[in-house]
């Protein structure tokens, strides 16, 4: 069957964290057990050196499922990294929040979400699986991402922004599911100019999250990642 863009994004994230917290099995088995069995039956690649060792990874720690908590009044999230957030152990990944599917009723007035707050020196990667998330910042950047869309915000030297349910989603209500990953920037670029970019129409099949077309959020131009 054909995977949806949301399925692809979830698969990418699952592979990413399995690689971080992988078991004592060959690396290639982490992403697809079925493919592993196929590889075991296939002839050995003649280009592969017979002296090349098989790479193994070991379990460093198993993280207990965290309790959920509210970020503002719009995002009920699980802090996946728990007490390892913003620690050297997972560098350059700093934090990962996952908002499991949650039903919201229609709302009149200011949309639910989290008010103005600052970021500096890292990049946020926000992915919407269901519902819509809207963004505004003090650099005249703004935009809405929906199912399958990805948004990058490079905080760089500093930015103040707010995130909340889009106006349409607030008016109509519905199920919201999304996640946000914080990625540390190299020291030499932590004071670079801030930027906002996004990939609409979902991620491509290689999980490269590249842009399909250029657009603009306010005065901030998209940049490919």
C-alpha cells in the first residue's frame, strides 16, 4: 500500500531514535526487520571487504514513558527525552516533545496555544501530523503548517515567537497531533541571523525534507535544509 506523508515522517523519526537508543543488533536491522531477513539471504556484496567488521550498538539506557504536560493551553505533550533533554548524552539533539492525538472543540476568540517566548542558539523542527499549527515571530515571520508539513526555525542570535492552533482549526475544532524537535547549532553559527523555513505538501520518500518550491514567511525567505 502507499504510505502517506505522515507515515513517512513518523517512520523517519522512529528510525532516528532507534539509532540513538539501539540494541545489540547490526545497525541495518534497526530500520526494517523484514529487510534484514532479506539481506541475510542475499549474496554477500563483492565490494564489501571480508575484513570489514559488523557494526554493533549497545543499549545505554531505556527511557521510561514520561507523563504528559501542557505547553500553554494548546499542546498536551510528552517530553520524550525526559531528564536527558538539553544534556550532552543526546547532543546535538536537545529536546523532543510529542503531542499525541487530542480532540479539541471549536473556540471563538484567541486560539489555544503558547504565547510569546524566546529561543536562541538552536533550531526547532516542528512537524504536524493532524490539525494545523500557526507561527508568528518578532522578525515578521508567520505561517501555518498542516498534516505532513515541516517547519524549521533557526533561532540563531535570538528570536521571540508564539505558536498556536490556526484560526481555521480553532474555528472548526478537530484532532491535533504534532511534534517538535530542538537541534543544537554549531558554536560558530549560534549567533547567525535567524530564519524560518518550511516544507509544504509533506516530506519526500527519502526523508530529505527538502523544499518543493520557494515561498516567503513575512520577510523571511525559505532556505533548503
